[in-house]
C-alpha cells in the first residue's frame, strides 16, 4: 500500500473519530428552532417535490435536502449518512489540495488531521449533521482548484453546476479561477472553456431563483449591508479572523512577510482569499471563514516547512508533530457542542487564548533561533 493510500485510510478513521467527538445536535430541542437545519428538514420532507415556503437563500439550496428525502431512511438518518460521507470526502479533498500545492505527504496528513479537529470548520459540521449543504459545498469548492489546475474542464463543469444547486459557495471560485489561468499564462482555449463553465454556473444561480420565486427572507444586499458592523468592532474582527483558525490564529499577522511572499507566488490564492473575506460579511458566524481553511492551513504548512524541517535531510521533528496534533485535539473541545463539553464560554475562551499563545510562541522562538543561526 502506498503512503498516500495509508494516509487516506488514516483520515477515514479519524473522520469517524472526529464525528464521534463532535457529538450530535438535539434537533428537536426548541432552543434550536431558528437554526438553518429546520429549513433543510422541511425541504427534505417535501422531496421529491420542492418546498417553496422557505426563506431565501435556503430555498434555492435544493440538491442535498432533495436527495435526503429520497433515501429510504428517516430524514435525520439520511442527513447523518450524507454528512458523514461528505466529511470524509472533505478530508480527502483537503489533503489532496495540500499535495497539489507541493506540501510534503506526511505534513499534508498532519495538517489535515489538525483541520479535522478544528471546532468551527469541521466539528461543527459533524455536530449539526443537517448542514450537509455546507460540508458538500466546501468539498466541491476545494476540489475545483484541483480540477482547474489539471485542466479537467468537463469535470469542473459538472462540479460547479451541481455546486450551485448545493449552495452558492461555489461561485466564489470564479475570480480565483480566472486569476489562476492568467497566472499560469494558459492559452485562449482554456480561458474560453473556463468562461463557459463560469457562465453556465452563474446562469444556474440566476435560473434557480427565477424558477423558485419567493419574497420571504432578506435580499443579498440587505444581508450584506447589515453585517458591515464587523468592520468597526475589533472584538468581532478577532472572532472572525483569528479565533476560527485555532491554534494558529496569530501567525499570519506575526509572519506577515512570509504571508506576502506566499501570496506573491500564488496570486490566485490572494484573489480567492480576498473574495472570501469580503463575502464573509454576509453573516455573523465564524464558520463563514471555512472556505478560507485550505489556503490558511497551506500557509501554515509552508511556515512549518521553512522553520521546522531540518536541512539537508528534510526530516520533521516528531515532537513538534505530536505536540501540534495534541493541541489541535484539545482545542476541539467547546462549550456548545461535543461529546464532552467545556463547562461554559469562559473555559472555551481560556482554552483558545492559552493554546493560541503557546503555538505562537513556539513559532516565534523558532524564527528567532533560525535568524540567530544565520547571523552566526
């Protein structure tokens, strides 16, 4: 068995463990009555028909609820099965994404494991298994990068059109896709192919809104403008841009020169990141930064490669690998979800602070040591 296949098997087992660790939502609890999942449940119950008495934009995300309603199980079990499969696929695509950008296989495995323990980007989706549209949409979005880099336009066509019916997330790939093609100086034929893919995807986005007209819910403009408060309140910016990427939240700020270099050699990833950040203000949740996860963790992988891999052997320090996985595991515990919950928000805040500072100090001390060694 090749190392890549072994890694995929490990990720399968850890997906199961992470899903178990996340627990499962008590979807019948009245305190969750306003959550998105109730809209998806109603849509699934109407399958194979289309439930139009749902507010936008949820009413347009028809693919997953429709499929859940067709499966020969209860609605809850159908969503659980679809979400578990989607989380495994998300893990694999995340791992392949890192490999696509030349990350060492062992490091890609470690970074993907850390991603699987992230309480906002992965374990929330394990806990609220009715959010399959989010899980599958992220999978398709990350996979689009791989397909375009391999010029697999036919597959990309189906992935993006289907992705629009899952959730509108997939459209944020379009600016980055064009940037990637221009960055790699690909020929007009490939630009034309991607233009067709993008046009049909946008046409599908527009068409589904014409086929299922509804006045219920806020327009995209109102949703966006009401969330701009995040530009003016520092604590909310911290919750949006630092806390979700546990335990590495401060590293892009402190290693800004490395970040500039990272984006300089991957300009399409900068375009994509900027698109995600701008559109993240459609809502309040930290989870809206999830589309940025592979780029964020790819940058962390490059920091580890630069500062922690010895030359010329290019070997990893096993104590670092073990420490990062343990810290990622410990930061997965939260007061709102999980098999074992923290007592309250205070403990979650302390855990976030302690482990973020600990990892930050490790990276900073290594950078200082490396700089000192170079001067000597």
